[in-house]
């Protein structure tokens, strides 16, 4: 393959055809390796290490600049100041020159207990459940629709939440890291045992036969380091060699063994799909930026 230069080259193809592997895992990685070879061994040891791409030969590469396909902000506490490392300097400046002074530099940090707001804990917002958005007098009938305006009334536990609306129990579990914690498994069993119809809301889809570990990766038997070649480029920890914990597998089994399960509603994959296991449905929704949403209809 000989991409033309200078020109704008686009790698196109169906999902899984190797576009990212070619652009990020081969061309960008080899370019970075050749560029790092210009430095001394001492400097190279302090720079990111890349494995040699599995190609027979590659030549004529120029230094490459990789632009991530996601926002650089790693969390809701990230700002421009934290991203460019100017925030610590500003805190130091105010703590030394501010009059009157609030104290040391940590007193000016919204991420530290000494400086954060006691109400919003430094996030700049609080989530409050407005009961007026829910008409508790209504009962679901055939074809009725409803909308959940807010579900997290407190930040006591950001990994699990519940909401009960007209006899239907909604359980929210954060599995953004693909794994399930023992506390989350216990919480699901506790909520499912109530006997009411229960709907599960999650981020990462649960494993369904026929879907890959990047589509339905939570409790996928093939999920792990061997199917995670881009962890360095995505600047995150690599998936573990051993794969999922037994707790994660037990969670999936517990979910689809729940007789009163209405369904599992997930996102992450940025496309619609419906899959079934033991008569229970898992629905994935497309990207919110496209205006996608679920219109949940409960037929009694």
C-alpha cells in the first residue's frame, strides 16, 4: 500500500475491517518509534514505549500527530486549567499573593476538601429529583409512555441508583469500566427480589451471543488484553490479561435469570440493536448527539 503524499487520505470500511489498526496501530505507532530513535537511550526510556507493528516493511514515514477520537477531559472534574496544568500555578499564585488569603494552595482547589463547595463537591452542579415532573396519580395502560426526568437525587453512591415509578422498579448501574463490583451484584439481587417488574439501565451492553467484546463487552468471554490493542493510543489502562472477574459473569447470569425483568437498556455502541437471551431483551440506543432516545411503552 502506498498512500499518496501530500494529500488527504481517508481509510473507509465496515466496522471491524481494520481502519483503526492501520491508521493508529501501524502507521502512527511506527512513525512514533522512528521519531523516538532520534533521541538518546536515556530520553527514550522516559518516553512511551510502542511495540513494533506486525508488518514486513514500512518506509518513508514522516512524524505523525495523532488526534484522539474522544474528548481529552477524563472526568467531570477536568477543566482547561487541569488539562494544561495551569491550575496548580494559579492556586499557588492566589495562596501567596491573595489578600485576604484563604490558606494554602489546596484551599483554592475545587477538587480538594479544603477548597471544594460542600453542596456540589466541586462539580459546579447538584442533581435534585423534582417530584412534580412525575405524575404519581397515573397508572400505566396499554400504549402509555413516560419520561424519567432525573434519577440521581444524591451522590451517596454514584455506581448504583434506583427509582420506582407506578410499580415498575428502575435500577441504574454504572459499568463504564466493563466490570461489575460485588456491591453492584448484591444491589441488583436485592432490587430484583422485590418482585416488581424491573428494568436495568447501564452504560456498557451485557454480552450477547454474536456480538464482539467491543460491542457487548460486559461479561464477554473473550474480553481482555488480547482484544485491546489500542489502550496506549486511547490513553487508558489495558484490559486485564485474565479477562472478567467471576462477579461480572455472575451478574450477567443473575440479570437474565430474573423472571420479572422487563429489559436491559444500554448505550455505548452508538447504534441501535436489539438482542434476546432467555426471552429477555437488551436494547442499545444510538448516540445522543444524533437525537436518539428510547420511547419506552409498557403494555399491561
